[in-house]
C-alpha cells in the first residue's frame, strides 16, 4: 500500500511541477490587430427584419451596401447571417449582423452623422423590427 501512495504522490508532483513551470514563464498578452479587423473602435449591429423573404433581404442588403461601401472612415466591414450553431448562450434570432471598425471613436461619431448613414436609416428602417448595437474599444492587456 505504501508503494501505491508513493507512486501517486510522485505522479502528482511531476504534474504539479510541470504546471508550475508553465505558470512561471513570463507571459505577455497584447491585443494586437488581427488581419481582418482594423482600428480601435468596433461597431456591431444586429438587424431583425420584419419579413425574411428574399425580396426584403435583397432590398436591405442593397441599401446597406450603398452606404457602407462609400464611407471612407470605415476601416473594415463584415456583413453576416447567423451561423449554424446551437448552444444556450447563442442568440441566432437576428436576420443580419454588421460589424464595422474605425480608427477612433471620433471617426465612428463622424460616421454616425454621415449623410449616407442617415439615408440608409431613412430608406431601410421600414424593413426592420428591431436593431441592437454593441460598440466597443480595443484594450491592450499586458500580463507579466
């Protein structure tokens, strides 16, 4: 019995020593710029259309493209639909998502007042039931 306990203790200490060595390494995490997401400010919008037929979707996307393709301060863009995922934390009830990035909050604020943005809202708002927006700024985290 004593041999079994010693063996278990050795295994435990080997695993613990390995974990301690990994944890002792200096770690430096910095939120860098991913290749497909530029800028310091991200504007995420979810749209729930009143009708989800192909004609309505096409009109919505045409209006969306007409505006985002011609606003210079947008650094990167992503238009999407819900992914085929199913977990309790996922809300996939929206019709379209829009992710835009900007170099700064100032540029985002200018975009909000851009005439093409205002035109989009005026031309397309009758197509949606609900819009939800999340704005965020990049953080840099250094852990050593």
